[in-house]
C-alpha cells in the first residue's frame, strides 16, 4: 500500500514522533510511505534525524487550492492509496482530494473538544474513517457529535519494546547530571506545554523535599510551538528557589537510558492527553509510574498494582505518591514489574501497525481506485526516492 501522511504541525511531540516511526516501519515492511510537512518546522528537522522519507511543502492555510493541487499531483505521481491527517488544517487541505476519490483516514489523538460545527462536519462527512488513540475519544465523537461508531477505530499508542527492554544502564545519564546512584531521581519526560502539567510538578517538589531533601527531579523535553513555554517552567523553578533540585535536560534521543536512570516516572498531564507514549515507554522500561487520570491512563494504570493514579492538578497528591514510592521500594518494584508485563502483552509496535493496516485496507478495498491505479498489493510496491521538496 502507498500511504501519504500530511503533517502541518510546526512543533514536535509524541504524535509527530510516532508518525515518523510509523512511516519508517511501513517502508521497512514492504509498503511505501511518505511524510509531507512544512520545510521550516521542528517536524522537518527531527524527521531528518530519524531518517524518515519525506517531502516538504508549505502547509499554511486550511483553505489552500494551490496546496491541495500540489498534493493531488503528488498522489497521482506516486499512486497514493490512502491519505492520513492529524489536525484540522491537515484535514481541510486534504478534503478536496477525499472528495475526488482518495480515501482519507483522520487520526484523533487528543481529548479536547472538537469545537465548532464545521470541524465536526469534516469528521462526520469528510473522511473514510477516524482512528482514535483512546476509547474516550470515540465516546466523545459518538455521544457529542453523532458520528457513526462503525467509522471509528480505536488503536492506542505502542512502542518498540526491544528498544526499552530492561536492564539498561542509567549510570551515564546520572553522571551527566551529577546525581549519585543512591539519590532518588524522579523523571518527567515529554514536550513542555501547559496541559502537560510541568508547573504542577514544580509546585509538588517543595512538598517532597520537606521529607526527602535528598530527592532530585529531571524534566526532559522542550517547549512546543512557542519555545518560551520551556522558559516559563525554568522561571517557575528559579522563582521557587529549586534550580539545584530540578534539572531541565532539554530534548533527548537517549530516552531508554533516561528511563533507566530514574527511580520513577511522573506523568502530570492536566488534559488533552489521550494515549501518552511516555506511559508506554515507562512501562516497557520497567519503571514505576505515577500518572494523572486523563485520556486512556485510567484504563491502563491499575492503582497500586502497576502504578499510582492521582487526580490532575493536585500537587499534594503528586507529592504524596512520590514519597510513597520512595519509602516503599517493594510497592515500587511490584508496580514496575506489573507495568513491564502489561507493556509486553499490550504495547507491541508491530501489533499496533498490523491493526492500523487492517483498518486501512478495509477502507481502501471499498474505494474506487484512482484512474490508472490497480488495487494495492504490498508485494508489488516499487521503490521511491528517499526525500525531496515541493515548492
């Protein structure tokens, strides 16, 4: 199958990272896949580092006939069977192609409300299927907007289990931070933005330090979109006098070693989160997890069995959970072991991609192929150039 992913986002986060991994997986498993993104975006620079096949094209406005025409020509030239979009802008840009007969799969990766009726319209009538990251999203779409449940597939995030499989050496990262092995290290990993809750973590740290002054914290990630979001967290740390207690490590590619270095991982999201990749990575790394009750987290984390669940926006509850894991290593070890077992059984990237391909083939089979295009056959794919640019 030939698949084109259209990603207009200028910032980089878990969803964009997973998109690149999906494209790389498809190209390694007998399919042909491309990413089209903005040339001056973080997506472009990070995708280059990941070796993702892509072309660049200005994706600026939701209604852009010239852009839609360029996409159409690309689809014709490369015999695209399926379009995939992630945001409202992507979707509207590709809508004319869907109306001309190219199947379109719309991903929904956040739990925020859709918004106005026009956005609900494209979900209802402007795509072949919706792939929701979590069942809570499907419920929202069905109950609030009357979208046919049969057109919504729920396929959660997954990770490369082998990449994160313990044991891994976290000593190098601790040495880099100047933190001894016996010091409790609490990690928060993910893009920095208000709904991710890093400022709530900053509020919880003094409460932890009252009882465990030796504890240290590391925030791994960068501000998305508006990079000053990262500066806002840094300023909050400085105002609280915690610069020597909370380390901001920036964006890292060596996340398996980061997980291995941490005694626990905290996910403090306030909203938006649907199917957090960091939860899957933490479980796959065999790390104890404290997480807020957002998105599909309550469906995965069983409190005090494979992690600790807390209410979002509650620094006191967060501090109490951190202190509980520090003071009860047996509980932390049991949660970590159960989390690792859960990841092994449920978070295989290969199984996720198999599920997505089944959903994709289902809609492609029932669509009339483009003129001159025979139905997709993975065995008959032709190689494509690795990258390029469309102006």
